[in-house]
């Protein structure tokens, strides 16, 4: 009788930390302008909290805005480079662009370390 060796199931590989993205002055400005709108910020929060890419239909149900306004906000976040939009037929899925928020956080944290002017 043959014995079958049991193998341990391979653990899913941990996602590597996203590489920082170089943000130009214009890109930082576009990102901050995009985040200044409360509805876009809420949409970005929902995208970030989703376990997988967020479908536009799900976002539309969750936010109290019409489809045209949602489309506008998605376009603004995409143009600022904060999100990626994957299109599959007539469906659209939203995901954070890796490394962008970490880079913005680094830039903002660097502001606090600047030498202070004496008053």
C-alpha cells in the first residue's frame, strides 16, 4: 500500500509594500484638489476600505449622488492619479493606485520637519 505524503498548503504570498511614487508639484496639487471635495474623499475612503476593487454600482448605491456626478468624481480621482479604473465590458471597478497615498503622506510629513522661522 502506498502512502501519500501530505504537503502543507502554501500560504498566499504577502503583497509587497507599494513602491513610493515620485510626485511632482503639479501632481501633488491635483491630488490635494481632488481630496478637497468631501464627496470625492468619501469615495476614496470607500475604495480604500473595499477588500477588492469596488464596483461602480456598489459605489453608486453607497453614495447619495446621481450616476453622472459619481462619474465626474471618479474622473477627477483618476486624473489626479489616486485610483485606477478597470473596465470589464459595461462594468467598471475602482482600486487605489499603489504607492500614491504613501508618497503624499511622506511629502506632508516632511513639511512638519521643516525648520521653523523665528517670529
